[in-house]
C-alpha cells in the first residue's frame, strides 16, 4: 500500500532556452496584434535580406533592434516541419519545450512552466492566438493551421503581457487575406497512415478588403501498440483497438480584413476545430507485484527508506530502474482500457486599429467556447471518466500608443474572464459488482483578471535609450467544489445529485510588475541591452485553502549583431539570471479531495543562449544554437508518496520527516540543448530548384519530476530531420520528401509515481516516433 505524507511541496517547472531564427523578411507585418507582439517574415527562404520586421513592442521594428530574446518561425518553416498542432511547434523551436501529457499540452521556456491540471492553476507561459489569450492545456491541443508565423518571447513579459507570462510568451499569428484572389494548399501522406490536407483561398471584396477561408484535416493511426488484453467498456467499443495515440482532427477558419477608411483596419475571425482521438495510453510499472516491491526493509529494486523517526518502514522509488524494461513502442495498456477524447472549440476574434496621426488606438478581443469529454485508462485498472468539461473565455485589450519628441510610449487596459466547469470521476471497474468511483468532482470555477499598463522609451543620447514599464493586475476567483468522494458500486454513470457538503471558495489578489532597461546601439548593425523585469503567475485555491502567486525577478543582458555582406548574417547572445519564489506545486494528499497546491521553495535559474545564422552563399545557409541552463532548487521542503511494505492495505496518513530537496534539478530542464542546421539549394536552371535541409538537435539528460527519481530521468538524446523539396521555376508547386526524428528516439514526456489506495504505480509517456512521407503543395 501507499502512504501519503503531507508537507509543503515544490515546483514542477520546466525547460529550455534556445533559438530558431526565421530569415528573409522583406515586408512589414500585415497585422499588429494587440497584446500579442507579432513578427512578420517573408516566405522566401532565399532572400538576401536579414531584416525581420517585428512588433514585439507594439510598433514595427527589426527583430535585431528589439531588446528581447525572440525566436521567429516563418510560415515556410512551420509547413516544412509538418506543424499541425501546438505540441509540434517544439520540433522547430529549440528555445521552447512543448510536451503532451495524455490530453494536456505543457509549455515551458527557460525552465519555467506549469505541469498542473488544477482548476485554478494557470499556465506560466502566456499563449495567444491573434491576441486571444489561451489558458487551459486542453484547449492548446486544438489544431494549429494556416499560420503566418509563430513568435517565442523568452523571459518575463509582465509589463505588456501581464499575469502568467512568468517565463515568456508564445504567439500564434494566423494568415490574413491578401488583396488579390489567391489559393494555396498541401496534401501529405506518411507512415502510420498519416494524411494531412490543408489549404485556403483569398477572396477580394473590392477596394474595401478581402476574406480568407482556410481549413485542415489531419489523421494518423496510433503511435503506441498494445499487445495485452484489456477491458472494452460498452460505450467505447467502436473506438477501442490495439493502438493509442492516434489523431483525427479537422478545423476551419474564416478571416475578414477591412480597410474602410484611411488609418482604419478591421480584422474579424471565426474558427471551429474538432478532435476525436484515442490519447496515448501511459505505460506503467506495478510496484505492488512481488518482483517489483521494496522488500520488508526497502532493500530491493532500488527503493530507499525515508522518515527514519516515524514508526514503521516507509519506502520511495528513488533508484528503481523499471523504465529500462519498457519498450517505448509496444507496451501493456491498463487492463481497464485505453479511452477516447473528443473536443470541440469555437472562437470569435477581432481587432480594430485606428491611426489618427499622433497615436494609434487598438482594440483586440476574443471569445472561445470549448467542450471536451471522454475517458482515459490509467494503470493498473482505473478509468478517468470526463463527462463533460466546458471552458468559456473572453479577453479584451484597449491600447493607445504613439511617439512625441523621440519618446515612444504606450498605455492600455486588459480584461480576461474564464468560466470552467469540470465533471469527472476516477472509476475502478473491479471494485464492487458494478464498479466504483474512487473520487468524483464537479467544480464550476470563475476567474477574472483586469489590469492597466504603460511603457515608455526615452532617448538619453543618440545611441542610448532607457526603457521603463509598469503594470498593475487584479485577480479574482470563485468556485463551488462538489467533492463526492468514494462511491461504492456506483457503476460508470454520471452523478447529477448535489454533493452533501459543497465548498464555496474565493480568492482575490493583486500584483505590480515592472521593467527597467538600457539599450545601446553604437551602429545600425549592433544592439547591446540590459534589463531587469518581473513576472508572476496568479494565485488561487484548492479544496483545502488558498495559495499565493509565484513570482520571478529576471536579470538579463544580451547582444544582437548583423554582419557580413549586406548584414545578412546574425550572431545573437543572451545571458539571464532568475530569482524564482513561491513556486506553486501540486501534491496528492487525499484522493477524495484531489491534488492540493502549495507555495514552497525557491529556485535559481541562469543560463546562456547563443545563436548564429550564416549565409555561406546565395544557395547555402548554416544555423546553430547553443543553450546552457542551470535550474536548481535553493529551498524545497517537499512531500513523499510512501510505499509501506508492512501495511499494504492501510490508507491513513502518517507524518514523516520533511524531505529537503534543495539542490534537485527542476523538471524538464536539460543543462545543454545544441542545434545545428544546413540548407543547400541546387539550381536546376529552367527546371527549377532542389532544396535539401538537414537539422539535428541534442538534449542532455533531464528529469520529469522534481523528486529526481531515476525512473523519471530521460537520458541524453538527439533527434534529426531531413527533407528534400523540388520546385519548378515558377515556384508555385512543390514536392517534398521528409523524415523526422531519424533516430526514432521517443523521449520521456511524462513520468510520475502515484501511491493511491491499494496501488503503487510508476507511469510513463513518450514522444512521437520516426515519421516520414511525401508532401505536395501549391500556391497561386
């Protein structure tokens, strides 16, 4: 059995800092999205220009003139890499780590992220789609398609982005309609019966504007094979099989752009996305099997005894080695089944910008309604049934920015509201004749946030500029928690009766964020900058009490340099130091209440990021990135889930010594990430061009949990992508052959030890395997 020991806990934060740079921008951006800094890049990868125009500070600038560490991924890069969902962005942006935990997408930048699914736990990275703020990890799974570019801003963005941009921001900018009739599309076929069809058409509406209609269809069979027999529940019989981790996604979008008067631009978008998938089933090791257990005194299989002052024997799987026994392609699914997940998401977004000379007034707003439901098998014999989770959000920003006497300024207000309704239960079909719920929750939750902000840049000399910014944010949350607890012999049915003692919960808090910095530009090709900035993630509550915001103070300096003929080459370097406090961490103490969140510990994060882009000739380009990241806890009093070999059926809680995990590495933080890429264009005269691309990335080892258990450690690995594309002289058609993850490495994306009820389980999940195929595209 397992014992839960409550104490404070510590962070699950993650990731990585590296850079991928887009090249060859020739045009100013089509859209300057309020609240979501945007970057414009041309699709011509062979352009001589190295000038990438961005609006990261809400005005048009070259990316090399912006004192922010930014990665820009162009449309061509995204299409070439086969990016069709949020998690796949991670393949082409070494500075970003995105992983899937069954149905949730985790986003981390420079070791900062969130690994919780709690109703009042927010993301630590601000994610926006055309300025629409996205907060829930399940919503992030909606298909990402018809993109113009993706921007990754590293470091706290608390002044312009506000709450929950503790580690940075990721902005998805969709393609807007052009002024002339145009149509584009692509079709991909690959292994695992992968089929992707994507396309769009621009329809001009005279001189007043245009509309763009676009869509995507994506399908492949499951990446994970399961050979064992398992339960097939009646309502899921049609979708159960011997595989998990498949995809069946489709979506459509209509975007309207109007320019009815000089200085006035109006954008409006409607978007609908649906997913019907079998989530990746987690592999697991059942530690209650005699061969896997700790023995009477924690002497077997790498278990370690903890809590020496507490009566009895308490074991943790500190040095176990069960992960090595698992084939990451073929493994046993839970005997309760694999499951299914359905999602529908509708969004309406809009932007109105009016330039009246001295200043520009911009409004950006978005509404989204998402419904998901389904079930997921969990080892060894549980079934997490989601009877329906509804997420309704809307966000609005009104901003005024301008320039006077060389001083750049902006000010604005922002409002966000989320209504979240959960209706889920953890079911065991083998407890009682009909099966029983181990727990069941209904938790309608409302979160609101509003803020006011301002930022100013003042020239101190011809080559020196000072920048300062301030933002005030107020957060409020309220919820009714209906915790039903253990429901013996309930059967797998939806519980609709009110809970016996519902909990009424509230939270209120506010926070100031700031930015101060100096920018030195001795010539047009060089920028040297230094700054201090702050960010925070909002606080909230769980079934027991409230928790405070987590806060990050960041010190950063860097240099951006253009060099070579026409300043076509770039060399950028950034160094940073984070003082991270009050990290929010989930700990399971009572299955009837669910995970509880604590503020615990401090972390120190620092690192160096280097990127270089060198055009060796008109037909050859080399790029490389090097990231070093130190991310360790300085203070960390934690909690352990305990294996008690002497009392396998005992479920009470025991107090043990508070383990001090100071010195442990943060989750998902490889010390080194190194990437290198090479592109060569073979000129075939009137026959067209043949473009070869090769890219490889190395990650050093990292842990998936803050406990740093051996079975949560991913060893160092490399992943490489190759492609070869032919285009005729017109450039309007293309045929590409590709292979991604040439090494067929499936890195660990989730690992967790759970001691709940009569079970002790280590669960694992893995990344995508090698994929290859052919893509045909057209654009005219």
